[in-house]
C-alpha cells in the first residue's frame, strides 16, 4: 500500500482511474442493498473430503474443516481477484487495504446462547494451514470472551438518545471515521462475511448485504448432501456436494469478472492442495 492521499480512507484507497460506468453507478444507485446480485454454486466435495481426512490424519494438532477451506478459498480468490475486494462508500469506489473475513460464533448451541463476532485478517504469506489456525484461534477466543465490537456495543446500549447516536454513527461510517474500538470486529467492515448454515443442518438461502459498513460480499455455506450428476451421454451418478450462495454488490465489478472469480473459487475448493502455497501464489484456470 502506497502513501495515503487526499480522498483515501483509513480502510481503503480511492480508485481514481475508474471507468465512466463504475464512476456513475454509485451516484445513481447510492445504496448497497439496492444493488445486490445473487448467485449460487454447487461444489463436488468427494476429493475435498478425502483431502481433509488425509490432512487431519497427518496433522492431528491442526485439524481443518470444510468451513476452513471455504474461508481460505474465499480469501485467496479475493487476493488473486482484487476487484472482489472493492467497496463503495459515500458514492466513491475504494480498494480495501486489507483482506479480511468475518463470521459469527455462537458460544453455546441453545436458543438463548450468546453470539459474538470473529474476524480473520489474511496476509500474503498465509497458507491453508495458517488460515485454518487463525479460524480455530478466533473460534476458541470468541467462545470464552466478547470481541471488541461487542464490548463497545454494550457501552453504547447504556447511553441515552439512541436515535441521535444512530444518526451520528451512520455519518461517521459513511466517511470512514468510526472509532476503531467500535468496528474492530464488525463483520460489515470486512472483505467478506460468511455464514456456515451447514453446521446446523440447514441449506443455503439468500442473505442481504448491509448499507452500514463496507462489506460487498456475503457467502452462505449449506449442508453436505448427495445430488445427481449427468454426463454428456445422459448417465447419472450421485455426487456428494455442498451448495454455496453469494450476495454481491453488483456496482463493484461486472458479470464477466464475477464469473471468472467464481470459477477460481470452485477450483480451489475442489482442489484444496492449491491452497497449500502462499495466499498470493497464482492459480491457473
């Protein structure tokens, strides 16, 4: 990241050489939730599960799960496809300075169990094992402690004039001036938010984006299941798969770029060995 210039934010660099269409779109369509593109993907996980079994047998101290792989694959996709790490704020387009993933951790699997927020920051030198370790560490921490943003929200909850607080907070958020203590682990200040519905036996569905914050991508991971697969001759076989759904701010790029990015993500998930190298290591499609 170069020297910060006028117009840049603490969390992003203003894109100054953007094409006319992507310059105009935030002016005409200023709200993120009005510009959602919804996509879904089916991933063959037969080889993926075999990889997980082999990895866990060889590394019993650093076991990985399918959700770890999805997080790692999304982070690598975003690293190699930088337009996926853009966001729009105050009608400007920015390139995010960091690559981050967020997810919710339920402290106890009960109806009244508290939830807290986990955040993983990726580095160029991270491997699949490194990202998995970061995910494990965050989950362990969140089950025992409240994250920084939850602590800040607990303080705000006790203050009077909640409508005025909300008005000020939205103004600060729009300009990137929110105190770091409030948004430290806010999932909607990240590159991508993920929800593992498969862990509670649910399938994918649609999840909206938020006008608050800067997140442009939301991913839902569904439950593992068998689906029929038809070859060119019409023969059918049953394959074990998971479905993923994506909600993306369509203003940050175009359909061709999204399609190529989704193709890369699918390749990574079906060939996890491609994530054993550094996050910045290129992958041929």
